[in-house]
């Protein structure tokens, strides 16, 4: 990627910015999801490569601007996986996937608190995409996290309304009371 963006490299690659490349990140994500849905493992491998290219592209632009290098996102995800799996790398225990998800959400919330909350202003469409792709169990946990990471009360209201509209579709009667409690909290 460094060679493609260097003088004498590819004119198109050199012209790109964070904003011009951003739509490709979402496009590649959808293509990965489509390959998974089709159970086309060869296509999935190809699409994961395209998705990884986006990480490489963004990291190269960040390195050129002096923000960070590719090593930093790699180190960050390694540290995050260790931090968010205390039942594997620490002294805690988790016997079920639900216990893992609950603890993951708690750790994530603690991390956001330490950082002073979400620094990005997530649009409702990104929140909807995230929630629409989650399993029903994860969806209930994610609603609470999404609501509490919104920067503005207006965005919180929009997420709560989306969740109220979606809860009848996504959550069975047994979990509906818990989900609605999270939405209202």
C-alpha cells in the first residue's frame, strides 16, 4: 500500500482520503456478510481479504499523516481480546456464552467510562446496521450499550425508539420485559 500511494504508484490510490475510502469499508462488510449467508467459503476468503485491505489502506493513510501505523490497531485488538476475556486470560470464570456476552458488555462499558464516553457521533443508520446483524441474545445487550454511548439525548431517543419498534420482532416474550427495561433505562 505504501508503494501504491507513493510517487510513481497508483494515481487513484494516491488521491484517496479517509472520507473517500470510507464507503468501501461498508461495501466490503456487506460483501463479507453476503458470502457468509451463501456459505461460499472461497468467496468469504476473498471478501475478508478485501475487508482487510480497507484496514491496510486506512492505516497507511494514518501513517502518512503521522497518526499511527498498522502495528497499533493490531496491538490494540490483541490487548482488547485479552482484556475482554478475563475468563481465559485472567482469574474469572464463565460457563456459558451468555455469561461471556454479559461480562464483555460490562468491560466495554467500563472502558468507555474511562475514556469519557464515545468520542464518535454514531448515526442512527450505523446503529441500526449493527443491531440488525446481531443474534437476539447479543441484541439485548447491545441495545443498552448503544443507548449509553450516544453523545446526545436526541440520539438516545432515536435509538430507544428504534429499539422499541424492533423489540417485538427480535425478542421473544420471555426476554421482552428485560429488553424493554434496558431500553427505558
